[in-house]
DNA sequence: CCAAAAGTGTTATCGCTACACCCATGA
DNA sequence: TCATGGGTGTAGCGATAACACTTTTGG
C-alpha cells in the first residue's frame, strides 16, 4: 500500500530515455586499442560509434552498462567506472536521450576476441581511430584523460601486464597510454623507487636478444604506497 | 518528416525519471557552509536533503540544474560542474529516480542570503552538517573531495576571496576546505612561489592589530601557471 | 661482427617538511 | 605591557630532468 501511495508522488513528472555508452580500451603488449562498432540502425547507420544502448527501468545503471556491453560484444567481467553524464537535449538526432558513459581498460588476452568480432564490434588502434557519431569523440577524449590520470596518480595499469613482466614492457604501456616517449633511465628509476616491484632471477628473451629481467608486482607494498595520501 | 521518422526508432524503449541534486558549498571568511533544505513533501518529509528536483524532457541537464537551484533557493549565476550520476534502482523510496549531481563553491557575500531563507533553504556549517536522506551523504563526500582536488591541483579558490586579500585569509580558506591546519611558513612559501600573487602596499587591519599585507591575484600569471601540465 | 634492445650514474635544481623566534599594535 | 595575530629562514631530503655510453647475444 505505502508503495503505491509513495509512487503517486512523482507520477506527473516527465520521464526521459536513458542510455549508457561504454568506452573500452584494450592493451596487450602492442598498441592501445579502442572498442567500436558500426551503427546497424537509426539515422547514423554505417557510422562508427561506441558500444551503447538503453537502460531498463528496473536495472541499476552499473548493471545496465554491464548488460549492454555483454549484449553488444559478448564481453564479460569488465570492471567499468562511470565517466560522465551527457545530457543536452539535442545531443543525438531526433530523440532526447541522456547518456551515462562508462569506461574501462582491459587486457585483451584475458577476453574473447572472437565473440567481439562475431557481434560485429571491432578493436581499432587508438591512435588511428575513426571519427565517431554524435558526441562520442568527446567521450573518448574524456575517458583517455581519466585513464591517464589514474595511471599517473594511482599507478594503475599493472593489472594490464602479465604476472611477470619487464621494465621495458611497463614503459611501453605508459607510452601507449600517453602517446608519448619517456627517458628510459628516468622511467626505470621512478618506477623502481616506488618499491612495489620485485626483481626476479629470470629473464624474458622474447623482446630482445640480450633479454630483460622479469619483475613481479607486490600487492602489499602497493597498498602501502597508495595509502600515502599526497596532501597539499 | 525525417524528424518523425527518426523519432519512431526508440519509441518502445523505457523512460526513466531523472532528477538533479545540487551540492552547493559557501564560503566567506568564516566557516565553510553547505546549502540544505528540509523535505516538504514525499516519504522523507521533514528530513534534511540537498537541493534537487526533476529534469524536464525539453531542457539540457545543465540548464535543469540551474533552474532547480534557482527555483528552490533563488540563487542565480552559480557555475556548477557535474559530479556523478547516481543510478541504482532502489536509491530512493518508492520510485526509480536517476540523479545527476552538480556541485559548486560560491562566495556567500556575492549572493542573496535572504532569498535562500525565504525559499526555506539553509546554509549549515559544513563541519556540523546533519544526516541527509537517501544517498545524499555520499554525494556530499564525493563533492568535497572534488573541491579539494580542484583547490590542490588548479589553485582554484581565489575566486572565493575578495579582490584584495591577505595570505592568512587564503590559508584560512584552504584550512576550511581541508578541515585541517597547515604550517603558516610553508603555506606562505608555497602560495607565493607560484608567482601569481601580487603584494600590495596596503595593509588590512581587520584581522589583527598589526595588520596583514594585502595581495591581489594576477590572472595572466595564473593562466601560465595552469597551463604547465604536470606530466608523468 | 653487428644490429637491437637492455641496462646503468651523475649533476643541478626544485619543492617539501619540520621547526622557533621576533614584530607591530590596540586595548 | 601584554595578548594577538603577522611575519620570517634554514637545513635536509627526496623527486625530477637532462644527458651518453657499455653490455649482451641471436642472426
């Protein structure tokens, strides 16, 4: 009863179409990738767009984002964070649609690339990505900035590397995120000075003839590092 | 014609109630304040809440936030930024309501305190704020963190001071934002080292018997300062 | 033997932290 | 004259940026 009673309070208010759009970056030793698809329906048919669709009335926003990503690409177990809510009346043609954006950066080899292809989605090289529909370009800009700031401030990104990895691999990762080159001496010094990488006795000989020492990631030390808050 | 045609694409999708909630901080030499009001209707009647209401189908989200703030408090010319979209199905009782939050920090003396009171809203001391309804406490936490990070990284906050101000005033401002004390020598050094404060020949004798030198804010120098990006 | 990538050290500068005393004045 | 808040300096440390050569080894 009280349920029905309460519901009546807002019955005269206007409802709005709500969508989620997912900005998914992928990385795997090589170049940074971005997950896109070509519009199958609507006024923008054939143009490139992010992965997105409408949110149901009875699902949490976060759930909606997961569902849409899964339905459109088959991707599962992707931990997305909310980015921004795009809400101008005329942001898309024809209808008033609110879009809440979610973003993530995943390790490609942990996910099913086949199913993405079967669903008609594509991993494109971030650096050479095509123009996108509506305000989706803006969404991508905002998302990459968030990723960068996360990588900078919280040293995120080690989840993106194999269990054992080399310093040049880490550097390559950061260079892809920033689309910029760094000095390897300074980079090595900085990364090692944080104190959460453990040098192993093995070498990885994939990347070069000489071979590079492998390191592993000390989660405990990393937590200590993160908790030092950097105050004014 | 094409308008009608396009509109039909999404006609079967579910629409959702969308609200905005405004987290408005106020400052004016004294203590940091937060703008609240007591619920006049609904299941939470009489409890403290942020300023919020529903978004119309034909208004931009940003416009909606401005309108709601104006209607509920009479406040005008408040430049709010978007904070986060709260979207769990059961975040409020009875109805499914999406809430997009907006936040701002304003200088109290630039705004009409009377009209706020007449509208039934209140400025409460941030440090002693009451419990709020629903997820509004969470919203406030998130907002103050954003304000802090803005003040830290972009030296925002000089808009909040008079044209001419003293160093102790600036320090007081930061101490209110962080709810924490700082060493005055280090604070002074840091703030002055940025190079965008100009020392004047006048003293302000309000705050103390000795009087403190007044400074003004060099917008040009500040822009240079902001543009230096702090890369990895 | 050589191309290609890994690895290494120093210097100068800068910003941060911690810390204790004198100054000017109005009441 | 004294209580109040304004104002100052330094030493040590850690982080940053710029910079060039040696090592290893598979082909």
